[in-house]
C-alpha cells in the first residue's frame, strides 16, 4: 500500500472522508501527538486499527469528536464536575471517561462499559473531525509500544505501507498524550497524567484522585500496564540526584566506543561536561513538547540513551516523568 502525506486542505479532507467511509484508517494531527483514526461505529475498521499498530486487544481506544458534536448520544451519567471541566478545558488535551451508552462498537472500549472521549483543540484535527461528523476511535499513530509520533514523518516511519493517508499538520505542540480522567465516580480520578495537570483539574473540580496501580488489583486504564514509548536503542534512566553517575556511565560507554548520548533538560545539560546531548529544553512545556522528538532522534543517532530525570517533577513534569520511566526505565 502506498502511503501519502498531504497537507490539510479540501482535497486531502475529501480523500480522508472517502477512506474513513470505506472502513479504512487515516493518521491525523492533534495538539498532543498524531492519532490513527477510524469510524467508531465500524467494528471491522476499529479492529483493523489494533492490527495495524500491533496493539494488544485489551487496551481500549479514545473516541475523538469535533467541538460541536453532541456527546450525550455516546455516553451517559455526566457529573456536574465533568461539565465544568469540559467547559474550562475543552477543546484541549483532556480525555474524559464516562459510562458508555453502548452506541459505538464494543471493540473501541475492549468490552468495558465505559467510553473515553476527547475533543482535540488542534485546528487540523477539528477540520478532519468536522468533515467526517463521526466519533473517530484513535490511538496514537505509532507501532504499539514505540515512541508516540509528533510529526507526520514520525507516523510515516512507523506506519509506511500500512495506511493510505497521513494528514500533515506540522509538529504537535503539546508533545505528550492527553490526561485521561475517569469521570464515573463522585470525584474525578486521573488515570494517565498529561498536559492538563492535577492542579488544573482541582481548580475546577475541587478535588481529584490519582490512580496508582497496586499489586494484584485490576487495571483501570489498561494502557498503564504496558511498556511504552520506547526507542529502539538501549536506554538507561537516572534520577536527578544521580546525574554524576549518569555522566560516569556515559564516559565509560564512550571509552568503550559505544555511541552514548545523554538526554536531559537544558539546565542539567549546562551543568555537566558532555559532548553528546539530546537537549529537552527548559520549561515543563518545552520538555513535554520535545520529549518524543528527542527520543526518536536518539534512536537514530545513538546506541545508548542515558536519560537524567529533571529536578522538578510537579505539574506537566509528572506526565513527562511517567513517559520517561516507561520509555527508559527497566
Ligand atoms: O493525546 C492522546 O490521548 C492521543 C491522541 C491521538 O488523541 N491518543 C492516545 O491514545 O494517547 P492511546 O490509545 O495511545 O492511549 C489511550 C489511553 C490508554 O492508556 C487506554 O488504556 C486509555 O486511554 N483508555 C481508553 N479508553 C479507556 C476507558 N474506557 N477506560 C479507561 N482507560 C481508557
Ligand atoms: Mg499510545
């Protein structure tokens, strides 16, 4: 299959609609990462998404809709706090999990009685969703477990020959996936941290829980149990206070002719004397935005990525740390 990358305009959107209506999948940009979308009412199209990505079939998908789409047909029991959060943060990088009304096909939620919904703010995503006027089931557009894509070229590198069309909307500004928030309880509960932080949720909803997986417990968000976001080269992760050990490891590997790189934020980069650095930038937002691009750059140029965790781990950095641990942890 020939894979085309096209800018988002009337012509490419017409082609996208033809593919989706015919039961196929199209990659499209969002403000977080690129998604691989299919019609959420079409069971076969959704099942194909799992096959294209090599995704385990117990890891449910998020349904994406445009900002004027009436969600009440898809989900029920929307609590007041969720309405307030939606009013404040949507369109944007917040996915909300509600009780499903059972209208979208069961393979989207992998048999769960809930449905995750998201209204992306990226203008290209909105154009794509508006032109289809359907709920679009979309995981990130990478091969399962690999680093999520933040450019059309990243999608191409993973899915070339497996899909017909990649809509190119430039580099995703957010850089890590949306916050997944369970809205089926009395209080919201964060299942996956992201760009909408706990502090931001608490400001609107009063309080909020954070899901921590305990030994032997059923996983609420199945995606959390998998190794994820991993570059194809070897990786190591050091905490900030062990940054000198990371540099020792780098020097040891370089001395043995191993092409090692240090992945760290700009302030750490300035404090160590190392030539080969994958620089994530300064602020939490910059670091989130650059993380996947630098991990992909790393797997192209390095044999070993030695990551040093940033010193501050609050706000957006919580989501970054979660991805870093899954990408570079043991
Ligand atoms: O930013 C994003 O969320 C991106 C873009 C493309 O929108 N999408 C994304 O999808 O990250 P994916 O499939 O890579 O991750 C979906 C996450 C998984 O952790 C999955 O377990 C969780 O959402 N999820 C989906 N449906 C769920 C449900 N009904 N209940 C609990 N967790 C759910
Ligand atoms: Mg993913």
